[in-house]
C-alpha cells in the first residue's frame, strides 16, 4: 500500500499548524544537527506515527486473543488465587511472634 497520502497529510499539517516541536527536536537530534536531514527525518517520523495510529485493528485482535486466553483458564483462575491467598496468610501467621 502506498504511503503517499500520509506524506500529503504531513505536508498539509505543516502548512496548517507547523511541525510537532517534540518530534522536530527528535528529528534534529537524530540528524546530528543537520537541518536538511532533520526535515527529511521529521517527515519519515511523522509518517511512521500516522501509520501506527492507523492500525487499531491489531490492538483489538490482541485484546480478543487475551480475552480468549483468559476464558481458557477461567475454570482454574479463582481456585489458584484462593490457594495463593491462603498460602500467603499461613506464611504471615507463621511469622508472627505469638506464643514463642
């Protein structure tokens, strides 16, 4: 898929409101102070941000996968939590200086 529309969007943003100052500083630093390289780096960084912002579907699928994983362990989840809690309580009780 072509990313030319993203570069157009970045150019439109620059005309309308100027660069993102933090991103520009990052581009400048990564370009070792070379202003020409920094401008080109800024464009690439901003396009990368827009590409990442346009991928919420992968996050949704990750959430779905996580929920499916939880559904698979749900039958044993609370019993395991109960055993861990009881073990912690018993260990704490043994550490108390009562009757010593």
